[in-house]
């Protein structure tokens, strides 16, 4: 059986600054919901995206680019900023008394996080699985429907 490549569809692509955080979070929520993400999965995804947006504003030059896309089975958000080149940050929990430094760790706990440096800056990407639709012939998606 040959596996087909799932085409990727861009859902939202925008630049942002600190002033845009709240509005952007609401836009991402609406787009992710329309793509099929709901409930706790939607909530967790939005927390992870918010942490990455805040991280870009605080550590990546005060602004960034958000790209949200999906294929038939996943939803992916890329946050690119002008973070300093060098080694990628470690994704470890902050000290319990720390008031900052948890953003990447939280995002990694809630979604599949991938970090990279490139010519366009520092990119943090998170991916979550979209719920699968019931298969034809299966009532309610149960195997023996």
C-alpha cells in the first residue's frame, strides 16, 4: 500500500507584538476549533501556543510570526522570532521558586514541541493530533458499531 502525502493547508499566518497577544490567542482558538480541535485538546493547544507567543515577545526581539496549518491528521503552529543564534535552550522545568522560565517546558508537556534555529530566526513548533472522524460503516466510531 502506498502512503499518500497529506497536503498541508495554511490556516493563519500573521506577525505579532506584545500588543497583539490577546487578540491572536482568540484568533488561534477560533481557527483551531474550526479545524476540529475541541475540549481539553483545544485548551492544552492554546496554552502551549500562548506560552510560545509570550516567549517570542519576551526573548525574541519583542515580535514574531505565527503560522498555523493543518493536514488531515495534525494541527501545527510555528512561532518564529529573532532570538539570539546559538545553542537551543534546554527544555527543563524551572526551579520551583522561579517566577519565569517555564514556557518551553509547559508547551512541551502539552504538545509535540520542536525547536530550531534557521536563517529566519528561532522557531518553536508544536503539533497536536486532530480527532479522527468515524470510519464509514462504524456507528459512532466504535470498532463493532
